[in-house]
């Protein structure tokens, strides 16, 4: 199918239609196409002929039944019949076969160059975030992370510097040119955070906060959507769908580990998610080896492995002084470790035809 055809199918799907695609053979005659349309109508479905540069496809629209596929496939000039099965429609590769490249300021994720987001879990002070930004920049990172609104398990833990933290992130961007990635916790805060951030992070705890997903979908900011700790891949992709459906195409999917019976790591980091997601969606995939392991000593190897697995980007926690961190210090790299990790990632990226 060519791009124009997939765009037409996408439009049909966005309108809420159930669609089955009848792909005609290259060079199918007008008579065979007309016959296919007749067969589709006889099954009680609507037919929509979509001409292409190479071949014609006919969208069969309506409630489909199992036997319809066979009935249509036996028609003269028919190459194959593809039911659109993915429950996520706009995120699906069936609808957009070429990868999406998300760009937000200095950050680009989804192309040949890896997007590397580094920085502390939380913004803590001007000195801390400025130092972090300089380290990220010098090491070859392409964006700065730092939470100003923190989703903490305990209400007694540090909750973030809020707007003051956002201002510090913006100042760090002014100095270094690094795009700012920061979490938005609540629908009410979306406008405020979008005022300062280049990328809005939706945290794992909020992956299924549908009103929040819609709200970020209505901004012109890129979104880093983290996988919920117990979300299935379908749930993850459908969450992305909420954002895309509001008209925001700039969504990055972030695998940050899931909860399993295992306790040697904070979460279990499935790197197979990279391959699976690339098989199902055109959206770029970012790996978070920091939350995915919960131990600083494991982060470098998992970062390198993620690059080898084909991840489009990484988000890594780095703190100028991890033992003093107000959140997630135990999984934060020191500046030196961060620098060394990126150097290793660069070597692997080069070996698989990518750059950093
Ligand atoms: C974070 O990035 O610091 C964070 C809270 O991430 P997650 O939502 O993946 O736990
Ligand atoms: Mn964190």
C-alpha cells in the first residue's frame, strides 16, 4: 500500500469504522475490481475503492465475520484480505508503515540518531540542575530530564519544587540548549508545565489517566508516555491512542519496567518490548534503564543492551551527587558513570548503523 492509501484508511478508522482491506493484485482489471465491490456489498458491507500508484485496495467497511475473509479472498484479481485487527488504530503500523520521528527542540527520537535524555529524578536546586545540564550536554546527551512535580509513593516524601523547578529547567535550557523533559501529574497542571517544557512526561502511575492523556493530546508539546508498571502492551498502545486521537502525533513510548515476582531489581525491564513495539507501531521507543532496574550498577549495561536491541532513545537518571539526591539516588549514575555509559552506547550505536 502506498502512503496516500494508508492515509485514506487511517481516515476511515478515525471515523470509527471497522475496516477490512481487500488488496487487489498488481494489474487487476477494472472488471475484477468491480466484481470485488459487488461481493463486498453482497456481504452487507460498504465498499470504498482506493486507487494507488501500484495497486488498488478496496476497504470493506462494517461489522465483519470470520467467513467473509475467505469469501473475498477467492475473488478473481484479489491478492489478499487483511482484517485490521489492532485495537489501536492510529498508533498501528498497519496504518502508518514508516517510523515516526518525534522532534522537540534539541531532542529527536525515532531516526538514525539516538535521543538521549539525562538528568536527575527531581529538580532540587539551581546549582544541581545547572550542573546536571552541563554534564548531560558535555557527555553528548540531547535532552535534560528533571521532575518538578513528583509522583511519590509516600505523601511524606519530597513532592518536587513545582513551578520553581520548572523555571530552573527553563534556565538550564537557556544556558545549554537542551530540550526539557518533565512530568505532568495532573490535568490542571498541563498548561503550566507545557509553558516551560519541550516534552511532557506521563509517568507510569498515570498511564491510564485518560483525561490527562487527552489533555496532553491537546497541547503542541511532544509526549513521553511511560508504560504503567502492570500495563499490558495493548493497554500501553491504547493509552498512546488517547493522545494521538486528540491530534498530537508526537508520542514516544517509554518502557520503564514492569512489576513481577522478581525482587532483585526494582522493576523487571523487558527489552523485548523494543522489538515488539517496533513490530506493532510506528511510534519511537525509549528505554528507561534507571527505573527499569533500580540499581545504578545495572544501568550502564542495560542502557547499552537497549541500544543494541534497537531502542530509539534512552532516559537515564544522573545526579551530580547521588547519595545526596532527594529521590531515586540509588539508581542515579554519577556524572562520570553517565559519561562512560554514553561512550559505550555510542560504540554500539555505530555498530548497528546508528549514531549518538
Ligand atoms: C521518573 O521518571 O522519575 C518517574 C517517576 O518515572 P516512572 O513514572 O516511570 O516511575
Ligand atoms: Mn525517578
